[in-house]
C-alpha cells in the first residue's frame, strides 16, 4: 500500500483485525513512538488520564507517533487534535472500527486526517497465488498461510466477530445478532432482503439495517450498490452485501467450510476474490471510482461496474467460456458503452470476441490490473 504519511500530518489507517496493519506499521516506521492500545495496562492508564499522551509527546517531541487500535480510547482524539495544532508531530491512528470513535468523540480531528484502508492480501503481495487455497482459506495473511485454517477461522468468528462486534453494537440481543451472522454467511454476496432477515432473526427490519451498518462500521463487510442509470431495461434497486474476506464468508456459512470446485459457492467465492482484488487496487492507488453491479429485472447481470462504465467485469469460475456466459455483458452493451468489457475466468488463453468482449484468465487480469492497464 502507499506510504500513508506522505503529505499528511495525520492519517487514519483502518482495516479489519489481522489484515497486517500493525506488522506493516512496525516494519515501515521502526523509529516511530508506538502506543499499542491492545496493551490493557496502557489503555487503562490512558482511559483514566488521556492527557498523559500530550505530556509525553511534548516531553519527547517525536517526529511520528503511531496509536494502534485507537478506538479503544476515543478520548485520545482530543489530545491528538491539540498536538496537531501546537506541534510538528505527525500521527498515524490505526484501528479496526470507527464506530466507537464516532459515538464517543466529538470529531475525527476536524477533517485534518486522511483515511487509508488496509485490505486482505492481494495477488500483487503474494505473487504466485494458489487460487484453490485463496478461495478456501481467504486472504487474511495468517489464514492463507495456514495448512489448516479451520481452527483459526473459527476463532476469528467466535472471538472477534461475535464478541467484539456484539460489544460494539447498541443491542444486547446476542442470540438475534448471532443468528443474523449465520444468515449473512448463507446470503453473502447476494441481494439483501431486509424483511427476510428480520423474519429469520426475530427482530425488526430497522434493527437488521443497523446490524448491517455495524458490520460496515467495523470493516467486516461492505455494500455493493446496483447501477441505477436506467435507459431501456428495468433495473433492480436492491444492493448486495459482501463480507470483507472469502475465508470468513466460508466460515460463517452453515454448511461445510470446504468449497467444492464447480459449486455455486465456488463461483461466488471466485467473484468475491476478483471483487476484492479490484477494491484493493482502487484503495491503494487512491482512485475515487465508485463500484456497482448491473442487473435487470429479467435476470441479466454483470458482476462489477467500475466508475461511469469505465469497466464491466463478469466472473466465471469455469475453464471453458460458452456463449451463454457472455449474455450479461452483451445485454449491458446493448444500452451502455463500457470502455472495456471483460470476462475473468479459470480458462487458459486470452481472446476477444467479435463484439469486443475480452476473455482473460484470472492471473492475466490481476497482473494487468496492478500494472495499471485495466483501470
């Protein structure tokens, strides 16, 4: 990812737990003054007396201060704000949730801080990615590298998602929220039906919406909005929801964690993998391009639209592309003019159809993406 300090006196570095934020910061900024708020002794001291931060910075005058898991002591933001006004010290504020900061602090440094997000691993970082491992294990570093990620994924869901996220929420209806997570695992990457979620969890639709917002605020999921600029065909208006990592999505699914090649879950995992690759590219290159999906009421669909039809991507987890696999992109091209229309698949070889649809193997797509030749 890019150097988050360049050009900014303060930076928020956000990312879900175990995506590598702390490792990155310690490796890249070994001389920084580091406050690790997962240290319960330190965080307890700063909760009681947050002005300790100001006193130590004024005494030492470090060039860079890193506060890790800053959401554990929201009162520190007032101290950081004062220090930004009165010293030349730079700050990186690292966290896995902005929710507590928004609820318990009057501001997020008054707009002085730039936001960066760390994503799960990408093909650029790993190099020779094992696609089967990626779709089974996910791309959180410790999970991808593990021979058997099952216990780690189970611990991640039970000890982090269910414990810390429930603690973050305004509800104490733990059974309902746990049931909600199970349904998210089942319906992940599909369009959201709030009424159905409400029936299954026994809470109101508005509460379900707040549960989804909790997952977004804690960086454990994101909403993919539908393309709404209708021309001829009637388009769907309902968004999709994705968990932030393929492996976590597998773990939350009520069936076996093993995702069989050729299954519907395998196809959804492959789509999720490519989507995350594009999201990471846009984030790390700091490109402010919206992403969406295109779907008609009659069932034609394209998995990913980037920008104002700058790129249209259909993901197919097959080794042979058939004519029927192109029907979504062809329907899209009948009433829009995407700059590029690409099918990403497990097939070998590159080719372009007579009507301009490019068919790329997933490795070629990822390589061209990070080389800046796709977007």
